[in-house]
């Protein structure tokens, strides 16, 4: 498993790559920007993201998990 750090909403978020590589990061950032329903239910930016080839799992500071599709 590889991991990278990305900037999202002025915060550094660790992204763990599972079965994918850094080429999917732009798609992840686009999905984060466009998925306002999931992000509005999170009180703070995600502390960690697990990125798979078709979805991302976001982890909140409260321990909740949210899944968003990656296109």
C-alpha cells in the first residue's frame, strides 16, 4: 500500500492507495469537490481517505466512514 498527502480545503489529508496509483488523485479531488451531500454531512474535512479504483472511503475525526464513487 502506498500513501500520498493531498491538500483539500486548506488541509492536508492522507490518501492510502489500494490497487491504484497517483493517477487517480485528480479524479478523487474532482469527486470530493462535486459530492457536496457527503461532505456537508461531515463536520470537518476527512482525516484520512482510502482510495480504490472505483470508490473512496473518507474517515472523519469522529470515526465515521463515508463512501463516494470515483468516476
